[in-house]
C-alpha cells in the first residue's frame, strides 16, 4: 500500500516510524513532514490546511490510505474531502471532529448522554462569563471553545485570574477565533490521565494508558503547554477504573454519536480526571495525543497499519493489539520562550549522539533543515523517547539521551514521570 501521513510534528514522526515498519507499507509519504520524518518517508511540500493540494498529491502519488495526524485538518473536514474523492482515510468526519473542535459542543453532548464531566456554562458575552465566575468562585477553569493548540485552558486559583483569562481570550483574542465563545467549568480535583481508544463507528478497541505533563515547570508548575513529556503505562489507571471509563464515558460517547447521525471513526482521546467519585471527562480529542503518541508507538508490538485500516473499515471487532510490558517515557525539548513566543532558527547539535543511547528514539516535533543543519522551528521541538524495564530506567535512559543533545537555546523538564516513580517506590 501507498500511505500518506498528514502533519509535521512529533506525533506524525512517531506514526511514520511505526507505519514504515509494516510489511503492508510499500511506500510512505508525509505532508509536509519534517527532517526527522524524512528518514522514513518521502516528504511532500503541502500544508495540512491545503485540502486541494493534499487531494492532488494523493492522486499524483497514487495514495491508497491517508492518516491524518493533527486536529486542525480533521476539524476543517479534510477526511470528508478525501473520502468523497474515493481515498480511504483514518480520522473522523468534520461533524464527528466537533468533539474536539468545540468544547461547548462536547459539554452539551455529555449533558445529553449523561457522561460524567464538570458542571459548566457556555458564554459568548464576556460580562456574562465574568458574572458566572464571580458566582461560582475559585478555583475555576476557563476554556476557549475552539482549537488553541493545547494552550486555551486556564486553571485559575483566584477569581481575578479567571477574569483576566476571560479578557485574554475574548477581548485580546489571544487564541483568535477559538475564543469567540468560552466555557466556564467547575474545578475537578484529582489526577489526570489520558485514555485512548480506536473507534470504527460501532466497535471500540482500547489502547494502552498514558499520562502527560502539561505544565511547563517542574513539579507541574507554571502555565499549561501542549505537553512537556509523557509515559506509558499509567499505573493510576487500574483495570477497574479502565472498565468504568469504558462503561461510563467511551461507550456512551460512541453510541451517542452514532445515534445523532455522526458516527465516530478514528482515535478517541479522552482527557480524564480521576476524582474521589470516579473518572470524569475533562475534554475529548479526536487524534492521537502529542507526546502520548510517541510513548504508545514505542510500546506497541502489533502492526499499526492493520489497526488503522480496521478502524476505517468498521472491523475493529476482529482485531487485538499486543503491547510491550516495558515502560516508555518521552521528554520534550522546547525552544526558549515556550509556551509564549518560541525562539526559532537556533541550531541543534548532537542528535546522532542521542540516538545511539540504547532504547532511545528521537522524534522531531518542530524542526527544519537548512544547509545541512537542523534548526528549531517551533515551540516543542524534539521528543526524546525511551523504553525501559521500569519507569525509573526509562527516565534515566531518556535523560542520558537528552544530555547528549547540544542546544543551549532549548530547555526541558527534568522530572518527567515523577508521580509514577513515586508510586513505584511506595509499592516496592
């Protein structure tokens, strides 16, 4: 088969890395890809938002199957465009992608289908939103309704901070049109975990568990980011809790979307809070997480491509997946200034040395090649991903590779996996 992966980040590099290993893959392309992806796929200079260009590229390269990585083209309806042209795709329709494209849509959907989530309000008027915040008090959560690259959420510890978030989103347009409407939510106390499942419209195949670190600072402090690291498996998601997530959140969502005429096909990513009363949905994403995808692909022992094809074709009930018992851990190297305005164009050395550490893969998340050099080209730039027999071993290996990378303008958290390591120590 001739496969095209749409996207250019660490998630797409990990997907290409896994797909390239499939005996079903005769030729692999990425649009637009990045210098790391170029090691396993042919790059096509077409942006993820250029639907006409992507369709033309599919026809020119005789593509059999397209895997759409990022959320923006999914929400914009790329899968609909390609499927209507007869090109098979992995990913939800535009209507089903509303589960990520609009937080308000998802909250209303949860209310209709009795899916556990925080109490909320939707607002298009900033003054009405502020009045709701004053009524609810703090801590409280303020979210831009639309896509904001993982940075449109403020967990405010004071009313004043929440009011400032409303101004930043709705008046200053910090996230553009994504902030035309906002969602105000009650604060949920507990531990966050990521739950992934392949969904073919009817059947659900759970994937391995993972946890990420969203805060930019060590000890999970500072502003939220798209993710500064992740690990899999997540010990906090016990088999009993996973069964509750499936029964109370995932299955009702799949059934509800089908009943409303928008069956979901693709990967459903539930961001969950494990509260004292059980799991509650924070938000849905309609694609693999980043950096969670990197750790999932490192642990997957089955061929990824048949699973993606079965998801699209509605035959997931015929499939099982095997996972390594090992732990995978990913450390994000980010550019100076992130999660604000990242410093671009700085040169990165030592990538080859990092890749020689046993058990390590360095996935490129935001790089560009120029004159034989690798340059930073975004906020989260590299995803250094290791595999170890324990969370502690995986962490040690990942940071050994990180320390071989020479990039003074980059930074990372040095405590990825700290909660899981603490749990392992208590258990041991």
